[in-house]
C-alpha cells in the first residue's frame, strides 16, 4: 500500500514515516513546510535507507489538492497530521486555525471523494478535565479550552457525520496524550518554533543553555506533589500506533468510524518529569514555581485498553527512554543545527 502522510516532515509525522517504511509501506509526504524543515527528508533516508516522495503543497488550496489527487490515484490510505497546533496562538488568531485545520481536511475528503482509509490526528484535549480517570473513549467531549482544541472536536464531528452517509469512507481517530522524546538515532525529533510551548523541549533547551530556568506552573493542584499530571508517550510508540491503525483499516474488521486513546495509561507530574530527566541524563535542572496557567487542567491520563485489545498496540518505551532520547536529540541539534 502507498500511504499519503500530510504534515509528514513534522515531529510526529516524520517518526510515523519511518515506522511505515519499517513496516513495508510506500510513502508520499505532503507538507507546506510552514512548521518543519525540508532537511527532515534526508534524515528519514539516513534512518531507513529510503527517501519518501515529497510534494510541497498547501492543503488549503482546493485546486492544488484536487490536482494532487488526480496525479496520485494509487493512494491506499491517508494519515492526516497537517494542522496548526499552538494553543496560545490559536487563542490570538482563531480564524487562522479554523481556516487551516478545517479546509485541509475538507479538501482532502473532497478530492478523494470520501473513498479512502484515513487515520486522523486528534487529541486528548477533547476531554478537557475528565470527570473520571483514567479517561475512556466513551467519556464526554467537553467545551474546548481553545480554538485549537475546538478544531479537533469539530474535525471529529465532520468525519463521523461523513462516515454516517459514506460507507466507503473508513476512519480511525487517534486521540493522543502528550508525545515526547525522539528517534533512538537522534536524527529526527521535535523542532519547536521559538520558545517551546511543551514541557520536555523546554527542559532540554534549558539543560543545554538555550533557555533560562524552567517555570513549573502551579504546585497547588490536588495531586501527590502539587504539580499538574499528564500522560506522556514516546513519539516512536505513537508512530507505531498509526501503523497499527492503517493495518486495522486494511482488515475491514471494524466499523467505518472508530476512536482510540493513544497513551501509556499512566500519569506523570511536571515535577516527576523534571526528576526523571535529571536521573536519566545526570543533568541538573534549574526551575522555579510559578502561578497556574489559565486553561491548564489539573490532571489527565488515558485508559488505553481499547487500543491494546483492538489495534494490538501497546506503548513499550518508558519515561527514561523518553528523557534520554529527547536529550540525545537536543545535543545532536547543538552540533547539527537545522
């Protein structure tokens, strides 16, 4: 099968391309490079010995997407990552997020006439602060805390409603928890634009001297150490979940619309992550305690039994692997800047 990976030069996309190659698939990447680097194609080739086909394309341009689909009729499945994802920016520029994240999805579905197997990149943000932990796929979807989160909720609705009237559209939605880490080769990893919005890249940049001390936003939550808790998953495990989802779609065993949580099923606090980084790498971190950030939830982690059972997938890499690989990648970037 030939798989189209939109946003395939991005963080999760590039790791997924590697795992698709490892599983024997052909890959075509579409990306506008607005939040990634073309050099990632070379890095993927260094890891796998294969260079993916690449088309620079704005998925919001309907004509470009239609032309691409006409020229690539042999696409068997799509993994759709391409989206803007900075929560803070989405609050400041909501129309930018609604335009990009919706048009790209709608144009893809239209160009392929909804006759496609599609894995959609969603997020645990759809749950907000869950009423019960660990949160299952049956939990209520709550009002989004940001336009970014809202785009994920509405995109899921678009897909579910389209699947209801288009039996030939087969969709698996993966709701990620918090991806961290990098490939063990340290040839690909997270490349945040500007100041990192996520904890682990800020930790690694702080440790290497790019940033000042880390701010822990709140130590007065109702958690064992007072800091917020999240479910962190290694990006390679997350990438493998996409391969499992494609194989599930190939099997035609499920309904034409399915949703899966993708995480470890275990929560770790901000202070635990800081400690894990120090223990794993031997690097000492400087941090201060700040006020809670508006919109941050107290704790969330997923029930992943459904993905374990039905997809035959399970997270295998632990927190030490996450921290070590992230640090190895940060050191690689110091010597090999993008």
